[in-house]
């Protein structure tokens, strides 16, 4: 690879949040590095270990010895997926920045579809299982109750002020650098509702968002508890509206800033 030193201009940063993912992460991480090595000259992969209690950090640290373009950020405590993604985005150096789930539910080669959306004028490109499920040329393998609850969730989200997006929660989103620095500089939701917060702010600032159908397959061992985490995410939507009412999300883009926890993270 090819991503040593902050002075090197990187084409892409890929952020992978991970909590107790020792059993699932390495195959996806290998596929990510292999794909990027074939399609990008300069890139980095940042794995953010969100206070895991298993061997996630040790496995990633060992993998960095054979893949110099991979970095590990270790958070001292479990702070939530939103916090992990935010720390990774704030540490990233790429011109474009993707976050993808540790289980590889969305194959990394779907990135090409998101890249095309940005080349066509979008500033944010988000993977969509909902759009893909309506087309015969895509495959979405999800348990029926997950699809049902997901549809109900998205209906509530639209009523809550995030309109025009069929799937807000797919863990496969690509940002132009300036947009990532802006959004992750003001976002503060640490849980699964962070996707909603990012899209809420982005829509109100007028960023161009492209929703892109992607292939997706439900993976065994998911950390998401559909009912409990779904309601928790909707509660965070209420928090987002409260933050907006208090002026936490200014209309103008702000300079990038690191949260206190990010500055205390251990980088290896």
C-alpha cells in the first residue's frame, strides 16, 4: 500500500466500527484491503475498536503487520456505533470517506456504485436495501421480520422529518471529505441514531444526497436487537429535534473538531 504519512494525499478512507467482532471481522477486512489494493493507488482502512471485550483489537493489530494501510483506533470504553464512526471519520485523511459495517453485509465492491453517484454530482452517497429490494438485478437477503420492522421504522422516520430516503440505516455510506468534516464535526449521537442525525443535518444544509441500491445479505451474529435498538434509535430522533431546536446544528458548515474521547483514543 501506500498511505504512510499525513502529507500523502489519499484517495479514500474506509472506516470500520467494530465491537466484539473477533469472530467475523477478519474475512471482511481482508476483502476490503484486497479490493482497494486493486482499485485505488492510495487508501487507508481505519478499524475503530469500540471498547471490545474480546480479541478484536489484537486480531486487527496483527493484521496491520501484513497490511500497512490498515490502522487501528482503540476506544477505552464501548461508546456506541455512532461514536466509533465519528472518531474514525475525524481521524481519516482521504478525499472520500466510506464507513462500512464489520460483518460485510454489504460487499465492498458495492463501493463502485457509490463512487459513481459522487462522480455524477452527489456529495453523499448512501447504500439502500429498500431500493435494491424493488429490483430484480439486486439481491437483498434479510429475515422477514427484519424487513417488516425496517419498513415500519422508515415510515416513522419520514414522519419525523427525514424525507425522501427509503433506507436511512444501511451501514454503507460515502462522503466527500469537506462534507464528512462538516457533518461529523457537529454530530453528537453515539448510538444507532447517528445515521438519522447525519442525514437530518445534511438535508437542512442542502447537501446533495444520492440513495443507491446495493446488494446486501443479513449476517449471523448481528449485534442489532431489532425491537430494542429500533425504539432506541427513534428516541434518538427526538433528541435530534431537541438539539436542532437548541441550535446545536448551525446552518453553516463548521471547522472539523475532535471530541474529547477521540483525542484520548489509542492509535496503533
